[in-house]
C-alpha cells in the first residue's frame, strides 16, 4: 500500500556540520515516528506565502505535521516589546508556518502540531502567547512530567491513555486561546499542553510537548503519529 504523503515544514538552521552551510532541517526522531506510523514524510520549503500559493502546495499532501522550533515573533500576536529570552525568530519561517496552519485547517487536511506548531496554530486562530513562563517552578524545559488528558478528545483516542508522560522543551505557552480551540490537556501548573478544534473539517490535534522524543518506546506517544497517518490514509 502506498504510504500517505505527510508534509513537514522544514526549519531553517544557521549551520550544519554535515552540509557545511546553512540548511533546512527536521528532527530525525520526528521523521522516524512518521515513517513507523506508515507515512511518507516530506520536508517542504518555508517559502514566502506571497510568492507561492500555500493551498496549492499543500493540495498534493495527505497530511501535515507542524513541528517544533524557535519562537514566533511577538508582534505576530500583538505583544508590545520582546522578552530577552525570545530566540531564533525568523520572519519568513513565521509567515510560512502561520499560512500553512491556516490553509491546512481550511482544506481539512489532517494536521498534527507539536510544541511551536501548537503555538503557531493558536496564533493563526487569533490567540496569544506568554513570551516567557518565568522561574524554575514554572519551567518546562528539559522536563518529563505526567499530563492528564481530557476524556473523549481526539488526543485521548490517539494516545489511548488517560495521561501522557510529556517530554517538554519550551519556555513559552498559550495565553489566550485562538478562536474555536479547546484545551485537551493541562500541566499541574495550568500550562496548556494540548488543544483541538471541535467541528474542524479535518482531523486535528496539537500538543505542547515533543512526542517524538519517546515515541520509539512509548506506544501512547507513537499513537499520535499513527493517528495522523491513519487520518491521512482515510482522507484519500
């Protein structure tokens, strides 16, 4: 059976030793998780939406995975000023990712969004972010912690679990939810760890953690990629 084609927007990288120059990359663990699920992962160039019709580019794909990455520029969600912890902002990356999120949802293409990807979807739907979460007691970098999952959600169906062992690496979080989004998981400190869009035309779920970190040994985390590829196959 032909593998469903899953678009994974690439991330700009200033330097890579193997390629000698600046590159466009995706995490190997992420790509391998899509492959294990039966998908054919394909990195796509973050082109300027003004120069390339994003809906037309996405039409050939069966699913989309919006991965993690650096921070969105605060002006994208109407923030005044920029916190000194904001990093790796790239205007072209932002413009491309935001348009990919909007068009994927508009077209009803199955979408899984991870970490930055969740934040991109939230901002694309008019939500805002907290630029920095603060001190150690609210720090979600280098943290693996249990996150309860709301029953009856696509997230619960995908993971088959009541809670996830979430591998987190983020210093920002959702502030105001985007239009139509609902929370499917929260950390003990109230941080939004999962969102969905009830009534969306296509399958969509998003998590603030990195399921690819442990998907090779945790069936619940691999289940997110399995669910994306299954929805992509069913959409054909």
